[in-house]
């Protein structure tokens, strides 16, 4: 591992040298790549230099302890040696995590899809709560939100909604949100005051470009129709709504939020590309999971991942056994405590697998 870190350090120094080379500076494409590589390696090098500094301090302290006779100097050296010994293992653990293979999709924007499950109107209302939770989380991170498609009930619930969250590292933060979210509460539509259990399914898909997923136009059936709103009333007098069926997989995407047929088609294709990419990832993950299952979960849409219990004011993530008692804050988008715990659990599992 130290050899690998030293190689990274030498590569980093080479990059910095090249960034000041006049011949390289004039090549915009090369400079862009160098800046990207520099930014990627910089945190690892910084942490490695911290380790090297502690290692040097330990060696110097041990040398003083072996040769020095002055009691005061030896006492100071003992303290420095102890401090270095305590620091080095912690820094090494951080470096191990930094060296774990990066998910190439982590820096991407995400498409979040929310669908009401068991529970009728109450499930749809909770779907609206989850949509607000993720859009509020996006606001807290200064990400942009773009609505792609929606099917809203008369009382403001969400039967189905897809929206894009644009921000650096959005997928790395939200990728563990895929699965079944369960709510336990007294519905506003319930007069008897009984606690109901309802479910909502969330899918988090990395946004992908046309180059990443090629779609054969001959594999598509595109239908256009008039958009309809809640209650079935007509919200458009032209055939602006678009339904795209991907014949080989049977995937169907409909968009009707825009007044322009062209815009609705673009949004539907954006969702379709991400769903096809996710289908491909799911197949890969299934092959890996058949050999070894991650503690955090496989992203299986049928996996119950979290419960939001209103009477007790708690949120429980079942994959990692985390329970926190600040339901209101979580639903207002204060998700970092939950997400950080999921990321840490995933890192611990991957470290364990790397060491086996």
C-alpha cells in the first residue's frame, strides 16, 4: 500500500510539473485532463504527506530515545513518539478508504423516481412528502431541480413523479435511497384516528448521456396524445404528451408536463436512457450479489430500506440498524446523518471485501 501511495505521489509531482510546461499549457485538452487528475489525486497526496510527516517524527523520536541521555529531551521524544504512533493507524485507515475503487457514476446528476405503493391516497401523500424531502436536500446542497414528469392526485399526492437533481456528487450522496420507504402514521384522510402503514418506492438513477447509452430508434414506439391533469380535465388542446416504449425491454416512459411535444420527448428520452443504464447496472449487481451481498443493500426496488414512524417521531434505516428521533428534520431534507452512516457502512464493507 505504501508503494502504491508513493507511486501516486510521484505521479502527482509529475502532473504539477507538466502544468507549468509552456508546451502543455498551450494544449487545452491536455491541461483540462491534468487539472482533473490533479484534483483527483490532491486529497490522497495531502493525506499521504500527513502520514509521512508522522512516520518521520516517529523515527526521529526513536533515534533521540536510543541515543540521548538528557531526561527532558527523552520525555519530549516519548510524547512525540506516542502521538505519531496514535496518529499513523488512523491516517492509514483514511488512506485505505481513499484508495477504494471509485464508482464512475458518483459525480453524476441523478434522476429520482417516486411511486406510491401500498396504501392508496395515503401512499401518494407520503410520496409527495418524500419528493419534498429530496428537493429540500437539493436546496441545502445548492443543487438545481428540474421536474421531468409527474402524475399528481386531486389531493396533492404523488402517484408517480420523476425529477432531475443537478449537482456535483449527487449520485454519490443519494445512490442508497433506492428501495421501499415505509410510513406509519394516522392519515389526514382517516377520520378514525388509526395508524396506517403505507409504502412508497424510490429509484435513484444516474443521469446518462447519449454516448453512454445508445438507443436504436427502430427499437422505439412513440405515441403522442393530449395531456390530462388531475381529475381527468384536459390541460392541453394539442397532442403534446409523449409516450415512448422501448420494445426490447418493455420499458415505458410518459411525459406530459411541458406544452411542447418536442420538450416532452426530450425529457422522456432522458428518463429512458437512465432507466436502461440502471437496468444494465442492476444485472451487473445481481451477478456480484450472487457471490457476495453488500451490507448496505443491492438497490433492489423491492427491498424495504427505511421506516418513518410518526407517532414515535423516528426514522429507522433497516440496512444498517440506524434509528434517529428527529423525523421532522429528516423530512425537511436534513438527510446528512443518514446518508453519512450509509456511506460509512458501504466503505467498511468494501474494505472488508478488499482485505479478504
